[in-house]
């Protein structure tokens, strides 16, 4: 008998291949054993995916630090988890565009707020397209990871991690947050869709709190160190955001998207 995965010769009593570790399958594929395989793959606690998600919630330093230190078999690798989160996110975007786009009117929601009651904000909102944002959501989401990694590398310059290792942190953390937020978002759209936009904004402080929890455990920070590092992180992020906003506005003026005359005080 040979292994169906790597063609290694096996003894008849072997349950797993001694070379590739693949399970020896003797039964013909049926609906029953297909369901058993899917249950074992996705819902068994011993499964790497479920274990990775659970430990990222309970003890994220165990998942991230062990991977960086060279352990590769215990948890799902960050690229695969990130790919899974992009797939789930893409499916969510499809469902929203197909069934729930009317509940994704961020422009109307933001226009009703006093903070956006000024010509610059109104002009920006007038040129905002929810469809375009969702179309490029995966690209934006992917770009956040290296940006966060860069800021984290600067803030935690006194720690042992290099830039690539900081990217690993956010591949794991943003994947986890994306998976949970997509699932929660779809439940809200199914039950109380009018609350979907407020839910989106609620996720921002949750993202901040989770990363505080994660970074505190990874770098063994005291409360005071965590507070200082968080403020520094947010300050750098805010500066980068302002720079990108200015660049975006200048490009909008140069391409004719914005007209400077629209922002002059009315007589």
C-alpha cells in the first residue's frame, strides 16, 4: 500500500504516513464521511484553525511569538489566515452589494452629524461612493497591515522584533478582527440592518482595545508603558493620516475633482 499524498510505501496497519503525515484513507467517499471530515477540519478543537482563533483571543503572544521563534506546525500561518480573512471579507462585500446596499449609506449618516456640517466635509461626502469603497476594501485592508507594522516598529524600537516580525503581528491580529467583524456584521444585517453603520464605528475602539491587549502581552508592558506607547502609536497614525489626506486633497484639486472656489467663505 502506498500513501496517496506522497506515494511512500506503507504498512497495511499504518493510519498515517510516516513521511508526509497524511491520514491513510481506506473508505470510499460518502456524504457521511465527507461531513465527518468537514466537522473534524473546522470544528475540532485540535484543528489548527480553531486553535489559532481561540488562542489569538486568549493568549495571542503564544500564537505570534511561537511563530516568530520558528514554530510552524502548531498554528495556522499568518499568510493563510490573512488569505482566509480576505476571502470571508470578499464574500461579505458581495452579500452587502447584492442584498444590503441600502443600509450602507454612510454619506447620509455622516451628513446628519454636526461635525460634518461644513463646506469641506460636505464636498468630500458628495464625492464619496460607498460602492467604490467596498470595491477597494480588500486593497485598503491589505495596505493597513504594513502601515501598522511600520508604526509599531517605530513605537517599539527598543524591543526585539524587526519590521517583518511586526507585520506578522498585524497579519494575525487584523485577520482575527476581520473574521469576527464580518460574522458579527452579517448577523446584524440579517437581524437589525439599520444598526450596521453604527456597528462599523463601534469596531474601531474594539480594534484599539484588542491591540492594546495583544501588544501588552507580547511585549510584557506595564500599564504606564502601554499608555505611552498607545498615545505615541495614535499620534504617528494621525500624522500619517493627515499627510495622506492632504496629498489626496491636492491630487483632487489638480485633477479637477475639487474646486477651491467652493471652499471660499460665502458673502
